[in-house]
């Protein structure tokens, strides 16, 4: 009965989001109320679970998401993103242009939520393609593949960071494993897969080439741009390495653990960017603060959706659904990693949203981590891999890609949906490979 109620709840979530176009946050809260009450919780208990789930999830993520958005916005607005792309493109030349834009998207995308990164980088992609006289898909496909990989595998992105919070995973270790899995997934899902899409016709909207092309003097240096962009990654990776190699009482390990905490790493990165992307380049403080306001506005709904997912997760736990799933899986030979990927995949196809599918899966799979002893970090990546599969038409990203690249629905399926599916399969393949080698 608990799973039947959960199934009805997910179906209701699908109908609300896809059928009635109800906002994802509102849909998640309504479904949380329905599932909690149907599973036997009294309304005061359901409301308490929703408050606890939202507060617990956003309490860990508000700083990470907000400061990450600020870092990404400043990086684009000051020309740092253009500098990274232009240097890499000049270094490899026309022949390997898609590889350069893929690497650029991977680096820049670490600090940008998917939709935000897409909107901010797409004018630069069009400018590069028009200047080089090539199809916009040749640089567009690698760009979206890189953004998809960073979105589902790499903290401090909100999705994997939120799932790491739910699973109790170490964020730094998740980042290291995510990079190991994400690099081959980006390569296959971007530059390599484009070979099968080169004949697809595309026509970007007029006037969408970058309206601000920075001169050499206006952009920060390549070293400044890339080091500032990667500051949170470096700090979190250093903390994870220190945790694995230094003794427990080491002062250096304690310092690196503090600076490598996701919240602190983003705060430090924004402080660095305030100088390197801001006042160090004589950009007025008021202009920088305007970027902060725009960044906060851009991620407000993202935060609410993540909070809604946390609420649903808590309702599933408090109502006993998670424990019921744990009992069903007792003695099962199905890999928990594969089960997490499959569950997230089905939810992704049903509701469209990668974030919603990942967070809902997190609430369902948490008991399996506690009972099976599998790596919570690899479970984060397995869930993230499933959450991007298919790129279905009920995902806003599907239509964003279609309209910006001027594709038909059929050709969008042949391009966008294929990229998302390749990234998903590469992700779960990487997780299973790491698990087979005994990675914990």
C-alpha cells in the first residue's frame, strides 16, 4: 500500500507539472501534503515534516547556491568567461573548436546553474560559431553536454550538493568522483557525439550573438579568470585529499576542512572574485551589487524547488515509505546504484525536471544507503546520472534548446535528447566501474 500511494503521488505530481503547468514548488508541496496524509500522518505532522525538510535542505544549500550564482554572474559580466573561451579557442584553432568550447563550458559551468549558464553562455556560443563560419550545433552540443555534466555530477552545483546533503555524502569526495566520471561523459556526450549530428539544420535567432564583446583591455587575464572560477573546486578538492592523507589531529587538515566546506569555499571564491572580477578592475561596487541582485533573482525559484524536494523527502521518511522500501530491498541482488539511477530516470521522464527527480529519488533511496553500506558519494552520482536521462519534452530545457538553436521537435530529440541520454548512461557506467574497483 505505501508504494501504491507513492505511485499515485508521483502521478499527481506529473499531472500538476505537465498537465496543468503548475509551478514545480507548489506541486511538490501539494503532493507532499497528499502523500503524508494518505500514508497516515496527521496534518500537523505533515506540516512539521514539510518545514523540517525544507529547512534542513535549504539550511545547507542557501549559501552555496546564492554565492555560486553571484560568482558565475560576475565571471560573465566582467569578461572572465569570454577570456577562458577565447584563450582555449585560440590555443587549439578551428579544427578543435568544439573541444575548446566543451572545456570552457565545463570550467564556467561549475559555477552556474544549468538554465542560468545556458542563457548567459549562449550568446558567446553564437558569436564564436558565426565568427568561425561553422554550424552553431558544433559548439552548442559540446557546451550543453558540459553544462549537463556539471549540473548533475559536480558540487557546488545545487543538484548534486542537495543530494549529497540528503545522503550524508562528503561533498569534496563527491566532487573528485564526479570529475573522474564527468570528464569522459562530457567528451562522449559532447564533441564525439556531435559527429552524428553535424547534418542537422539549425538557425539561431537573429540578434542573439553576444551583445557585449569585451576588448583585450576589458577582460581579466586567463590565469585570473580560470583560478577564480575554480577556487571553490580547488578548496573542496584539497579538503577531500587532506581528509584521505593527513592524520586526524593535523592542524593543516583542520584548516583545509574549514576552507573546503562547500559554504566556506563559495564565500572565499566570491571574496576573491570581488577583487579579481570587480574592484581590482575598477568596476564600481554599485555595479557589482547589481550583479548580486540579478544573481539572487535568477536562483530564487531554484531554491524554492530544492526546498520543495527536501520537504517531499522528509515526508517520505516520516511516513515510513523509506523504511518500507528498505524492507522490500532486503536481500535483493539489485545494485543500489542501479536502482537509484533507474528510479531517477523514471521520475525524470515522468516529471521532466532533473532537480525534482533527483531530490524525490533521494528521499526514497536514503534508507538503502543506511542498510546496505554503499558509498553515499557514488549514490549521489548515480542519482544525478538518472536525473538527466532522455531530456524529455516536459523538461523546459528541451524547448529552450529547440528555440535557441532553431530546430524542429524531431531534430531536438535527435540532438538534445541524445546528448542527455549519453551523459546519463556514461554516468551510471562510471559509477558502476568505480564501485567495481572498490571505490568508497
